[in-house]
């Protein structure tokens, strides 16, 4: 693995001749209830991307800490438009290509970033005429547990990777286990426009029983499944990329 930000230019240019695959983690800065830091999404995806880069011996780019989080207002968020995030990623991919890196994994850590990144593969493929290969993944698609926000899953993951969690402040938020499907759809629609209106305290789920042990297990599951997916993407296109 190569941490791009730590390299000297001459060394990096030599390394790029051998390592032609890059990983870009994308997170957000936004409220995560009373017990998790606003960097939670970025912290989690940065750790997952680091492990993926290590296992695949890839180039790891600095995490993009800012995402599309306007729905969390008036709770704290530092947001950019979906079009801005997509433009940033497009330009980064093109810049990587100009440096000889033609295969890129974008790993997403924030739910509302998906609109910006889901069409990225098609857009880059069209611009580059198929010469740049971009694969986009959201980490929660690689675990069995249901996605939440500052709930059991995210809090457990943070306990596994960080000492910033304040479990004494953890409070139950919106839970949907006992809701009917139409009620779930309704509350999701509300949350997409105003997360605080749907959840009251900014928490989707119940973090009170979260644990470091569960977090380690979840992290292992996510990384294991993502590793397999990345290998499939690479070997399906060009086996030599994964040497």
C-alpha cells in the first residue's frame, strides 16, 4: 500500500509505474447525535479504505471529508452540493489518469453522497472513452446489518476504530422495527429532507448496546466482502492489475 500524501514526488512517480490502482474514500462532516464526532462517516470510510488499500497493495488517496449533508440542518453540517462532489471526483479521476493511474475505487461512507457518485462510473467511462475504470461502492452494502445513523452499527464501528465515542451520552433515536412498510417509506422521505424532523435527536437507531466487539466483527465483514468485490472487478478486467 502507498499513502499518496506521504510520498516524495520522485519516489511516487516510480511507484506509480508498478501500482496502477487507487482508492478514494469519501465521507462527510455532519452531526451524529450527542455521542459521536461529526467526522464519523469520514473516520469509518477512511479506515475501511486503508484496509482495502493494504490488502490490494493499492495507492490510497486522502479522504474527501466533505459530502452532501444539507438534510441535517439545523444540526451541524459542512455540506457541498451533489454536483460539486461529482465534479470534484470526476476531476480527480481525470488527474489520476494523467499520472498513469487508470483504475480507481471510490468508497463512500455517507448515504446522501450516493446521488453524486452513482453515475460517476458512466460519466468517467464516457469522458475517457473507456480508458479509465472507476468502481463505486458504499460500505454498508457489504454487511448484513441494516444501515443506521449514529445507531447500533455506526457506534459499534466507531468503538472499533476510535477513542472519540462518548457512550455515556448515547441516546436512543428513531427506530423503525415496529413500523409498517408505508410508515417506513414516509419517515425516510421526511428524513431525506430534514433528518432532525424525522429523528428528533439526530440518531437513526439505538446506539446504547453498541460494542467494540461488534464493531470489529462488522469491520471485518465489510472489508472481507469489499476485498472480494475489488478482486472480482480487477481480475474480470485485467488479472495483471492485481499483482
